[in-house]
């Protein structure tokens, strides 16, 4: 009787393991810091540039790419060769330069661009726009606050997020006005080769409803890029309750703030702050194919 019992149940004792689980394929996602909110994301076959094509800003209030890095980007020279996709969060000069984007698209004929309508309107004023227009996907966040796209081997979710406030006093009435009220700012969830990355441009967590609305925590985010303002208590509350990413990168950090913010986050391995343009960090994943 005992023998029969063993025979009957033997198959259940064999570990139910798929071959792919026995030999998980370790994947790599390389993140290279360009400047400000600008990064190169490389997941092996796909390369994505986000908020990186800008420069020559008069002033030192933000980090910006050097002339030599701009030259490499514009000409598609390694590590900026074979870029599948360029993403732009909003129209501000520390996130995009219209002449540079047109030049980039002219030089890199396989690259597509996703940007908000206001960015597209500035691009339309540039000479040469018509020759690259077919590769530009313009999002109207008013009409499409949550859009799913699949383009050049990459699935992208595009969402509308409020831009951080910048209050100035009206010169006549003294009334405080948010001069960024009308800026169309879009964020992205990028699915590339097993990795999910989140970038919300210049959202500064002033409106927690943005995050409640989109149920972002239903997606397992591997790497999330946040404005430095998220380091505040209410920002981290949103990060932990609404997004819960495995890793975080804080960005939009002025030249004199980097070391201070890095010291605040020392000892928290999930958080990283880049300090130098072209600095690269590799993220690993054991996700099976
Ligand atoms: Zn901005």
C-alpha cells in the first residue's frame, strides 16, 4: 500500500520548475545621466533619450550637457547610436531645444519622438520640421490624459501630470501667480525588454490626485525618476503609497545642491543621485524570458 502511494504521488514530488526559471536570464538596464532631467536609457536592444536634447542655456541654474556631449547626441555617435525613441516631458529650455531636436531627427532617421502638443508647436516653427514630422507623436494632454502607445519595440504609457508651481507676484496687484499653470507636462511609463521605468518630468507632487488617478502601483516599476522635491515627506508618501518603485533616481538638481541631497540619501540603496554628466549606473533584473 505504501509503495502504491509513492508511485501515485511521485510526479507531484518533482519540482514544477520551468526551464526558464532554472536559468533566469539576467537583464541589464543602463542609465546614463546627461543633465538635469535628461537620461539615456539602454536596455540592450532599445535606447531611449529622455529630456536630454538641450543645451546652451544662458545661466548656471541647472546642469546642462556640454558641447561635446551635444555633438555626440546630435550625430548619433556611441553611446548615442541607434536611439529608438526620444521622449520630451514639456516645453521648458532645460528639457528640450527645438533646433537640437530637429537636427537630431534629421540625423537619426529611425528615431521617433513623443512630446506634448506645446513642444510640437515650437518644433513646427523650425526649418526642416516637415522632413521629420512623420516621426513625431504629439500628445494633447487635455484631450488624452492617459495614452498607450507601442512604438519602435517599446510600449509607452503617456500621462498628464501637473508641472511644479513657480509663484511670482504680479507687478501691479501683488497677487501671487503660478507662471507654470499652463505648461503641459507629461510623464511616461516605459516598458523596454522586461524593464519598466517611470519619469514624470517636472511634476513636484503638488497634486497627489495625479497619482491616485493612474493606479501606477499596479505596474511593477523597476526605476522611477523623480524631481528632487519628492524627497519631502509628502513626496515620499506618494512614492511609497502610489508608485512603490524598486529603485529611485532623483533629478532636476542644481549644481550646488547635488552633494547635499546625496548626503541626505546616503545608506538608502534604492535611491541614487547622479553627480556627473555621462555617469552611468547599471540596474540588474532576474526576470525570466
Ligand atoms: Zn519645467
